[in-house]
């Protein structure tokens, strides 16, 4: 091969290498940042809260990341949840409120955004719901199973050694006493007051108006608008448009979703899938055991879940 041919061949391979490297780098950027390095258009972050709210780490981190990203002009929180545990709902609510102090936040409710799902939405600038969205359900619930009669028939007894009268309150292996009920009712009442206060503050409504509907009732989106719990009827795209208007974004905004944790590699996907399946099985077993040991939890939850 002469020198000229070698140079031409080297140029071709060099160009292919540069193009391939550029493609891989661009793909990595898009997957890692889900469009964070956008090309034109105002940027609106999107955080999704779906399913029962049993933990808050992901949603809180995503909201915090958008808070710290100066390129994000507004955030849409898409809620499709019947609610869940009290503390995770409150943690997400706190982060939504913190974000709303600095940037515009609009909530888009899907099929259901009730109880804890409504709680976390309260601090937003605007709340959108569909006419048939199930929302409201402002209240607190704790359900305590009692198997004392069953265990008596089976001849099973639980020996309990405790440091105080209320240490085993709600123990499913003995009758539920008036003292037990008083302890739980006190907790429920206090957490309920926190819920009402959050709605009064977030929606800027008179307290008596909130208490009038804060009896656990489930509302449609249409009813929620009439009561002032929701601002407007509309879908996700209507919420995006409202967020863009609040942020002064002209034209179609660029939606930015939180980055995926994993990229590329069939081997890593298969390995991660196997590990996830094992973790899910072990995690479910741990939850069952911990749930039986820890007893009932307070929940902001839609009736029937």
C-alpha cells in the first residue's frame, strides 16, 4: 500500500471513529440526563408520583435536583396515587413546597390523586385534574387486625414482656382495649390536624371550608374544582402549558425527566433484572415480617386500598 492510500484509509477510519464517538457521547448525554442538555425551548422538569406512596426518596431527590438546576424554569408534578404512608407523603409535600418557593410548580392529577396524593399536591401554584379524577379523601386511617379469637381456638398464646402499658398497643394477639383505642385516636387526630393545616396553607383556603370536606370523602375532579381544592380541569398537556405560561416560556417547552440510573449493556440489564427480582422477593418477605412486628401504620390512603 502506497503512502497516499494509507493516508486516505486513515482519514476514512478516523472520520468513522470520530462520528461513532460523537454518537455514543450524545446518546450517553441523553440517557444520563434525559435531555438536560436541551437544544432550544424553555425547560420544564417533570416528576412522576405513581402508585401507593410507601417511600419518598426518589421523588424528593428528583424535586431537589430540579430545584438546584438553574436551567429548569418550572416543574410539573404528575400524580397518579391513592396516597400511602404519612411520613413519605409529608416528605414529598415539604419538597414540593420548597421548590414552589423558588420556581413555578404545577400538579397534573391522573386517574387518582387522593389522600396522600392530594396532600403532596397542596403547595403547588396550580393544580389540574380530569373531571373524573378521584381526589380529596382528606383524612387519616390506621387498620389493626385482631386474631385473638383465632389463636385461642388454635391454642396459640403470645407471651409479652413490656416496659409500659402502651408498649404493645394494637397487639393483634389480644383484645383491642379502650386504652388502645384512645392512644391511636390521639395519634390519628394529631396527624389529621397536620393534614388540614397543610391544605389550608397550600391552597390558601379558610380552615372551616377545608374542614367541611375533610371527612375522608372522595371527590371527583369536577367537584374538587367547585370546592377550591383543585384550580382547573385539564390533562397533563394543559398542566405543561400552564407551567410554561407561569415561567414566561414562549413556544413548546422542552420537558426534562429525571435521568435513568442505568445505561447500555445487555449483560448489565440481565444481571440487574435478576438482582432486582431477588431483591423484590427478599424485600417483600422483609416487609411482611417487619409489618407483623412493627404493627399498624398511620396512612393518608384512599378508602378501599
